[in-house]
C-alpha cells in the first residue's frame, strides 16, 4: 500500500537484488516494481521538501555493465528509483554516502586506536 508515504519527510529505498541473490532477480523485480520510487510516488507524499535517500549503488540508468545486463534480461531501464528522482534536488544520496564514509573512518580510528 503506497498510502504510507503520505506526509513523509524522507523516502528511502535500496537495491532490489543484492550480490549473491541474483537467482531471485526476476521474482524480486516482479514483487517490488509497484514500489519503484518515481515522481508520482514522491508527489504522493504531499511534501515538496520530502528527501530521497538510497544507500547506493542504484539502478537508475544504463551507465553500468550490470544495469545493461539487467536491461537486456528485463527490458527495464530503471529499477528501484527513476533517474528523474535520483538526480532531482530532493535526492541526498551523495550526501548520505559522504556521511557514511566519515562514520566508517571514525569507527576505524576508534577500533585501531589505544585511546578508546
């Protein structure tokens, strides 16, 4: 039920098929296609300031060999998110990735240091 996005301040998704789960690609795409984050879904939030987040990598265009392979087998140019939303001002995916990088670095320092 997509009604759950009404009033949302953030819409978050992830890849539909993770590494090692490739045998389930067709089944997962069929099950999750109605939940693709596109302009229509973002508009359903009713919030012009609603942000889009994704932990990356994403299938939003055909600029990778993996995306081309998925396109060849499914005919779909985008999966979990439309390129329009991914590249929109609402998308904070690269800020999110940068924040995750700093968090990982801090954890490495804490685990390798005698100070903590």
